[in-house]
């Protein structure tokens, strides 16, 4: 009787060609995963970079809204009139609605050009004029030549003044400007006061 044994030329396992093909496929899969991760990281970094910019734009919109509705001296309000306009600082009172502070009767807002930054601080006040809550935000940083000007329609050709000292009337508008090299961080900002006497 004869016993059959496996042929010595046929061995179990993968051929060199099969191994090379598997290695090439794994390389393609690894390249695809690396590409996807790189894309995901770039999107994440862009999103994180956009968050401070969104805050800055939101604060700029708030300031524009509050400045447009500055409380005039003629308004009947239980708290004292306040509009103090200097070249590097501005303080005013506004009755503009603020959804984040529903219990506030008014807001006292201060804007300051201070050591290369433009900062805003607002205090919610109640009907008696007492402070309820204070918050602050930086509107722009790394600025040069930050200044505030006030539109005077009574002056020659509606001139811009570096100070507003007339307590009897509001200026027609307010302008916050910086040096030309800062227009990306803070573009020229002009707001017309709705309750100013024209």
C-alpha cells in the first residue's frame, strides 16, 4: 500500500505578490486616514480662531445699538443724565433693550482707549440708579492712535470734536477710530445718535 504525502513544492502561506498587494492596500488606507485627520484638525483650528472674532463682532454690534439709543438730557428718567465724551473715553446712559439683562432699567456704558486696547464696560442699573451687574469686554487689541470724536452739527460744516462738553444736547454722532494699520482689527466706527437734536 502506498501512502500519499503532500508535495514538497506546494507550501501553505501567501505568495510574495499577495503580500505586496496587501501592503499597498494598507498604505492607501493609512494615507486616507491621515488625510482625514489632517482635514479635521484644520477645521477645528479654524473654528477655534473664529470664536474670538465672533465675540468681537457681537460686542461691536452691541456698542452700535447702545450708542444709537443714547439717553438724551430731555428724557424723563429716574436716574441722572450722563454723556461724558473725551478723546480717549466715553461714558453714556442708554435705555436700549438688552435681552441678557431683562431686569435692567438702563445701562451705563463706558468705552476706553487704554494702552493699545479698546475696552467696553457696561453696568445694568435699576430704576433707582443702583448698579445690578457689571460686565466688560475687549473690543480690539494691539491698536495705535485710538481716539474718539463727536459730531457737532452747529460747528463749521458739521465738524468732529475731540471732546463733547455741551451738557444741554447730545452730539449728532460718535466716531471711534484707530490708525490706518489697524483697520482689520477696528474699522472706522461711526454711529448716529437717534435722539440727538438735528
